[in-house]
C-alpha cells in the first residue's frame, strides 16, 4: 500500500498514524511546557514527517515502515521544538497574535500601531527585500547557488554535504562566503 502513493493510501496512513502523532504531541507539550507551543502545530509537523516517510520508504531500508515512520515523525516534531526554543523565535512563541482584540470596541493591535500608509510602505519594502534575496542566487556559481537554495530551505550543512556528495568543510566554507556576498549584495542595493 505504501508503494502505491495514491491519495487514498495517504489518507489511510494518516488516519492510522494520527493517534500516535497526537500522543507524541502530548508528550512533547508536557516535556517542553515553557516553549508555549501550539499542539496543532506539533501535530501538523508530525503529519509532515509521516508524509516524508511514506514518500521516501523503500523495502531496501532493512526496517519495517512503522519504525521508519516514527523516526521521521519525531525528527519533524523535534525540529519544530528546536525552532520554537531559539532566542529569535522565543519572543514569537510567547507573544500573542497582533490580530488579537486589544480593546472592547474590536480595534486590532495592527490598526492601532500603523496607519494604512505605513502598512503599504512596509509591504513594498518587504517585497523589495524578498526579491533581493531571491535574485541573489543568480549572482552565485552553480555550486554556491545550489548550497544557497538548500540552506534557505532549512537543510543543515551535513545534509547538504550528503546530498551534493561534497565534503562538509567545503559546504561550511561556501556558506560563510555566500553569507558575506549576500550582505554586500544587499548593502549595494539599499
């Protein structure tokens, strides 16, 4: 059934594993209460891990699917927990949404902080920076461009090294150079 990769097979597997994923999310919520994580986000990450397991499982792995799926589910959940625990993200996980009501008359925080002109300017700047970062990859060599794309998509240096079959140190050195080039690239265009 796993090899079929049909939509029905995906739904059957999700239905079968959702109780396990929910149980694992409960354990994580109890184990890491200070991170103030959302249980639904953990469940979603677990489902992503399950889908990765379904897509990448082969009989040549010398293990049963259940064991393989649990490893990938846990990996995705712990990646999310690690992301929530980082200093730069901790403020976001502990804060309230800016769309939460702050006054009885249904004013939203974003409306209280910005007028519409500020929001438009912020959106334009955000789009400009996003396009700068996206277009930066075209300034790089093909090897560096590939490493940049993978790093932007949250691959670790070790994973990139394995994927591209190049030494870890080479990936690390390339990433350091890419970061310097990116800073210069943005500074030149601002």
